[in-house]
């Protein structure tokens, strides 16, 4: 919690003023029963209307000042809570942007979304109530006990016993509630993850008629969350009834003992009324305190989750070196590179070594699961090799800054992500190194200019969420244009033409050769036709390089390559 509490440093004054105004309000409230006791014991028996009027004006003054204090306390508490939640949300989002890809994948998008939204909202509510009631409720409870002692020490022992019992109830509730609320947040993560999968894969689910199964799994997860929430609510549900039971029993005892003391002359009627008012104040404040505990318990559980994300190690795999020229063609070299995903027992690629000269175009082909996408991620610096070295222009990729890599290397994945906004934004992403000339060049090479020409608004056509309004091939062409824009010296296409028809793909591959800065190109594909004109072709099998040569040479020397050609030729014949 120390990191979350550190956010209060920027709002020290307001964090102090809010409880202080609440204390001033509470001080006036504690004085009211004594004024009423004076009216009952002195003003009414003597019929002194002036005395009663003065006491009434005093109560009115207390009411006005207390109201102003309450408004100011609420204002400062709400301001601090809103500002801290805004700062926290900002820092969480910034932290997520600085995480390495493996760390991001380990957390999962559902936990991140829940953390940025629901968790921060719970923390905001907790801070608001914390500042308003943290000092007020204990102050009134303790003050009421002290004021009771000033009236009657024996009667005050009833207050002491009631507060002690309630303290034990509250402590037990807090000890049990926080772990329970933590489980509910974890259950919410699971439910959000399932909902995200169901929404992103809705076409697949409907295509295979699995809607009922997906609905059943969602309902099972929802029921599990319901059980967690029910268990947490069950713990909290005991708090208010027990509070009422203890306080009401104490009031009954107080009235009984007060009546006895009045009859024997030890107490006045006004003093008994004052004691009753103090006990009622304790009841009201402890109910508020109970709600505070429930809200703060949720906030503490959420703060722990937020702090977990804030304390994750940031991406420190990159150094500070820069390319001599971002747009100049770069060399790529793998030296005995192996890589294993976290949690896996086997290497995805093993002892891979090869070199690509500046300006060369190489193809990478292999069966599904052979390690092609992993190789692309390693070459772009997205992942760090488990062993061995990945060199760009003769230097380890880890030595370059992330900003340098983003300018000098373009990585285009198979499923191009589209964002809500214009085509212009989706291609440029407002990068400083993307000018109009490079934007036009990228659209020409990728054939995205055809997509733009088909839209009435052109570059300013607004794309919906997840690329709504575009076909799969159109999204891939925009993704390719995004990669080429800015003229990086190394282009990596990871099966980026899978949704393009043969004619469009051929035009794009021919256009690649006309790029002005002549970049180095790594073209990963499942199709022989996509890579056969590359300078060399790498054949991956089970994470290892089984062959690396030109198309004609592979046709003579690699049986696996020849088998792939035969199978793909048969597939094309069958399609015809």
C-alpha cells in the first residue's frame, strides 16, 4: 500500500483539511446533547423563555457552522479522491505501455482493463469515505464515551462495554472481508477475459455453432463470481445487524439504569436524554464506520492489485544506442539463438544461426508451430533471446533504444490491429518520422491507395472499432502501409499477405522491390508462391533451420521443400 499512499503527497493540504472540517462538525454535534440537557433541566422547569431562546439560537449556530464544515469536508475529500484516481489511472496506463511483451501477456488484457476501470473506481470511493469518516467516526465514538463520563462514570461503563464489543466485531469483519473481496476481483478478471474472448471470436463461435457452449461457459464463470461475491457479502452482512443488536441492547440497558438513577436522584432527566443522544450518535457513527470498512476493504483489495501492476519490472531489455541511419538497410544476424516462452518446457526455436545482408530479401517458410512468428519477434527486439545473440548492424538488438528500433524496424503481423479513427491515423499513428511523402509511398507499395480511393472521405474515412467497415484484405493492406510508412531500414512481414488474393499479393511483392531506400526484407509466409522470388529462403522445422538457400537450389536439395511445393500445387489445382 505504500505506493498508493504516496499519491497523497501531492494533495497534503486538502487531505488534512477534509478530516479537520469533519472534526469541527463532530465537535459541534457532541455539544448539542449538553445544550438540550440544559434546556430540559434548567429552562423548562423554570419557565425561562430567554434561556430557552438563547440555547435555541446556539443550536441554530451549531447547525449552520456544522453544515458549512460538512460541505467543505465533502468538497476536499471528493477533490482528493478524484485527483488521486486520475493520477493512478494515468500511471497504470503509462506503466502498461512500458512493460515488455512477455510481462503484458502474463498479466492479460482482462486484468489490465479491470484495473484501469473498476479497481480505480473502488479506490476512489474508498479514499472519499476514508477522508470523510476516518477521524469523524472514531472521534464521535470516543468523544461520546468521554462526555458520558462527565455526566456519570457508572453509566459510561455501558458505553465502554458496547464500544469494546463493536471493536471486536469490526476487527473480525476486516480480517475476513479483505481476502474475500480479493477473490471477487480475481473472479471478475476471469469473467472479463471470457467475455473478451467471446466477443473477439464471435464469428468463429457462430461459424462452428458453439454459441450455446460459449454461453454455458460464461454462465459457469458468472456463477463462480456470484459465489465469491455472495461469500464476501455474507461476511459484510453480519456487520450492521450485530452493530444494531449491541447498540440497541446498550440503549435498553442505558434507559433502564437511567430511570433507576433518576428515581433515586443521582441523575436528572436531561442527563439521561443526553446519555441517550450520545449512545444514538455512537450507533449512527458505527453504522457509517461499518460502511466505511466495507468500502475500504474493497479499496484495499483493489489497491493491492493496482500496486502489483505498478511494481512489475519495466522493459529493460533495450539500451540507448541508435542506428547511424534509420532508413538505411540493416543487416540481421542470429548467432546460436534459442528462445523459450515463459512457462514452457521446450524451446520454440533452438540454436538458430543465419545472416541477412543489408538490402537482401529473404523468405521464411515452415509448417504451423515451426517458430516463424517467434523468429520475427526476436528480430524486431520484441522478445529477448533465451540464449545466443540477435545482431542488427553488428550490435545486439538489446543495445538499441526502443525508440530507435521502432523507427528503424517495421514489423507487420498477420492480424493487423485497427483503431477507431481515420485511415490517416491508422497508418501514421501520428509518428513524427511519417511525412506526406513516406505516407504516399507506403500506400502505393501496399496498394492501400486502392482502399483509400474506394472511400468517399479518402484518408479521412473513419474506421470503426476493430476495423469495422473493412474487409480482411483491406485491413492487411493498411497494416502493411503502416509498417512501411516512415521508411524503416528493416521490414519484417509475418504472414501479412494471408488475406490477399494472388493478384494483389503479386503486385505488392513487386512493389516491395521499388521502395526508394531499398530496405532489408524478411518475408514470412505459409505459401511458396509468396517467397519463391526472394534472394534466399529459410526453411524452419521444429524450431530449427533445416535449409537456407535460393528457391531453385531448395527445389534440388530439400525433400521437405519439394513436398511443400507438391502439396500447395495440389491444393491450388483442387481449388480451381
